[in-house]
């Protein structure tokens, strides 16, 4: 049985993460390079065009 702690608090789209006032204000290319190199967390694919990250991972 899953507990409340197993559920992520929030899922963020890339525009919420790299926005000027967001938690990591970098460009989109820099973000994806960081994901590829392991500096930033791996995404979760919800669909072919929907990619999100757990807020707890950011």
C-alpha cells in the first residue's frame, strides 16, 4: 500500500523550472545538456510531448 509520503508533491514542466524567476534560471539548451550529463535530474515522460520533473528532485 502506498503512503502519502510516496506521492510526489508536485510535477514541474520545463517552463516552470527554467523561467527567469524559477528555481534554475538557465536556458533550455543548458538545461537539457545538464540532464544529459547528470548534473540535473532525469525527467519523467507522461506522454510523447509531455515531460515533467518531480519538484522534490529540483
